[in-house]
C-alpha cells in the first residue's frame, strides 16, 4: 500500500535534524580547479539547536505564535464586518458596504476592534499546537523506537490529519 511513497519517506529531509548537503556530481567543464563546497544547515561542530532540547522547542513554539497569532489577527476586520452583517443585515448589506459603513462610523480604528484577544488566544493556540507537536513527536518516537518508514509515514499523516 505504501510502496509508492516509501522511497519518499526514506529521502525525507526532515527525518533527521542534522542535514548536510554535499555535491557529488560530475566535475564541471575543464578549466581552473574548483573548490568543493559543503553546504550544511548548521555547523556540525557547534550545533546550536540540539534536537529535543528547549532550544529546539522554543523556535517551534515561536513559529506557532507567529503563524497563528498574526494570520488570525490580520483577518479581524473581515470577521468584524462579517459578524456585523449577521447582527444587522439591514445596515450592513454586503461585505464592501460593511467596510465602508464601519469606516464612516468608527474610522480605521473601528476595524481593529477585538484584535488583542484574537492575537493572544490564537498565539497561545499556535504555541501549544506547534510546540507540543514537537514534544510529543520526540516522546512517542523514543517510546516506539525505530519503525519501518511506511509505518512512520502513516503515523505522521495520521497525526497531521488529526491536527487539521
């Protein structure tokens, strides 16, 4: 069943936190000798963000704060007009009409009503969702040990489906 995606799971660059890219292709055209380059995500000698440490979980949680908090706060004006259209459909006849009426009555600041609780609430949700996902991913993978890549792919897809 998973044979078509098994090679993708094995080649997953996010499978291990230490990713090092090395160019092993054929030499270029004849000419002056080229220096070989090794590209790495981080210096191997001084890896600043050890996998499974607090330095690893903090950026994951901060990414959740940014992705959830900022995006939901950005749509506060749209939600405000949408709810006003539900409450008073005679006054707010459509989305563009709702924006213009809100701007005329309350000004630009009126469109931002409710941004603070939205930002705080969704930031906490993102912090917990993204941060705890990484915590439990490490915890459960350590409990299960090494699994076949197809089982690992299935479990990852199952967790992602559940989070959506």
